[in-house]
């Protein structure tokens, strides 16, 4: 009789739901494609592009400043690659590393190779070396803040905190903001002489503001308020209506909502077009619109960050075609793609070095004086005679430059006010705040979120405007921040009843 030999039961591991989700993501074609593209992306941003720039021929010195600059570029490239390849959309962190990679990394590296800079560096070489080292230190502090921001706070009983009610756009107040946008933009257009001037050049816009008597002497508060109220309410109203149309079938069936959106689009085409506005502001408009129209698309987020590097390299240095009129415009003649980055507006590292030299020459640190001037930007100089100037203007006048419209990156703003420790603390706080906001945005910016969800509009707007904040000076950026805050306070509500919310 044959012996019945039975195999012992084999234990089959049961995957946890999160493991199944993880395994499922690994085997999807999109994930495989993402992984296949990740290697050339990381190598391109982190290794190939920095080394390609570094080995070009030029008159620059290969000293400590050069090697620190190369290290900073490669570090920023690695972090930007991580932002592009992350499973969550991190708009604030992504915009931070995009700015660092281009404005503080690749462009200054090209300047170090060629031995040419857009703004003179007036101090000794070790001030430039110190500036690069401090930027690298600040980036590290930002990353530490991000790590701290990943910790999820817990409630008193050890569980997660109770979910807060979302901040929504109040429907009737949105109509009020829309009316305010048309009124302010119309006043702005009429003050400058009609819509035609907005399609000429930025030089004509500045001349129109001066002829209107808004910008007089050293005071810039009037100009900032006029331009801010003429552009910001119109942009915010357009973003809110765009969000409403994207997420609501009811809105897409209402002729009045479609007509209002069309009118706002035409209004923004006049006051927020790339001809009459600085490049960084138009970049803000495009970022805000892009991520409002595509609120949950990870592919669009990755394409936007990746293509932004190409645009910054090939388009941005030549995008000042409309800064001057035909008489004063001088096209760049170059045979190398490195030269425009050495001759144009990427002066952030050099201006940080000049800020260090200025401080070391006598004034020292200002202990919040420059920040106070930015916070109270609207106070006229007739009331506050000792009101601080833009940090870039102050350093430019000390240097004796003809053009004092110079940048002052956030590293320099923090350093001149609070020293190295204050700079590190400020960048650490920025990293923490960016991580917390990005986490909340990833959770709230979904298709199920209500049409009036303000965070779905505010975070893309802040992500775009962060290029202006990071470039500086802060005083120039303060006007639009204050106006945007007022507009958001006007429409914000916690009510969710039918009479208040967008349907």
C-alpha cells in the first residue's frame, strides 16, 4: 500500500494594504517609465550639466570659490531631481530648488568659468568664497527644516490632530473682489494712458508712472501700490474663477460665470502680460495658472520643473526684449550659451558677496532694520524720513553703480539683518514652513476638494511668487504680498452653507 505523503502547508505572506499599494506602484508601466527616466534626469542635473559648464574654456580662476560653486550646483541639482521625481507634488520646495539650481548654481558657475559677472564684485575674493559657503549652509538649513516639517503633530491623546475646516472662497465676496479687480485695473490702465502702453515696453510703463506723479524722488511706495492694485486683484480673481470652472460642472453651465472668466482673462492679458511686466512676475502668473488648471497632475508638475531649467538656460536670458523701447534695446550677440548667464540678471551670488563686503566695511549687521522697512513698506518717507531703502539699492549706491536695480537674495537679506545664525534660522524656518504647507496642499488639492478651496489657489501663487521673494530685494516684493493678503482676507470664509460656498 503506497504511503500517503502530504506536503506541509506553505505559509503565504499576506501583504498589508500599504505594501500592496507599494508593490502595485512598482509594477505599473508609469512607474517603470518614471524609474527609467530618473537615471538620466539625476545624472543630467547633478553631474553632466554642472561638469559640462565647469570644463568650458574661460578666464575664471579654479580656486576655492570655483570648487564651492561647483559643489553648490551639484547639491542643488540633486535636490531638484528629488523634487521632480517625488511621488507628491511639492510646489514650494520645488520652486525653491529650481531657483537655487539656476540663479545660485548653474549661472554663477558659468560666470566663474568665464571670469565675467553681470554686476561687479567689489570686495576681496574671500568675500565671494564666504558668500558661496553661506548659500550652501543656508540650503542645508532649509533641508533640515524640511526634515523637521515632516513630523506630523499629534493631539493630546496621542492620536492625530483633528482635521481643521478648510478655508473657502465666499461666493458673494468673490463677486466683490471681481468688481474691485476691474475697478483697480481700469484705474491703472487709465492712469498710464490706455491699454496700448501695456504692449509697448516696460520702459514706457515706468515713464507713464512717473508722468502720473505716483513715483517721485526716492519713494517707491506709490508705484508699488499702483502696480500692485492694478495687477494682483485681477490675477487672484482669474485664479479663483479658473479653479471654480475646473472643478464644478455647475459653473461650466453658467453663462455668467463663463463670461466673467473671459472678461478677467482679457483684463489679465492687458495688465499681466509679459511685455509690460518683469519676467519674474510673469513667471509667477504662469506658475499660478498652470498649477490651478492642473491641480492634481503629477506629470504636469514634473514637466514644469524640468522644462523650467531649459527655459531658464535658453530663453530667460533673452526675455528682456520688451524691457526697453526700440531706441534703447541692445540685443545680445554671443557665440556661447554661457555668456548670456554671465552678462544678464543672474547676479545673486555676486550681490551677496557685495553685501558681505559692505557690512565688513563699517555698517555691520542692521538687526532687523531692513526687514522693518519691508514690513512697513507703505509708510511714506515724508512720515518716516529714515525709512530704509531696498537692500539692493543701498548696496548699489555704496558701490557707485549707475543701475541700482540690483537683486538682494533672501540669504543676503537675512544675513545683513541678523548675521550667520539669523540666516541659518531663517532658512531653517522657511524649509519647515514649506514642508508643512506642501503636505497640506497635497492632501487638500484633490478633485474632491470644494471649488472654493483657497489653498488650491494660494499655494501655486506663492510657489510662483517665491522666485521674486528669493531673488529680492524684499522691499520691492512687499507691496504685492500685502495686497494679495488683503484680497484673500476679503474672500476667505470657513462657512460651508449654500449661500456662501461656490457650487
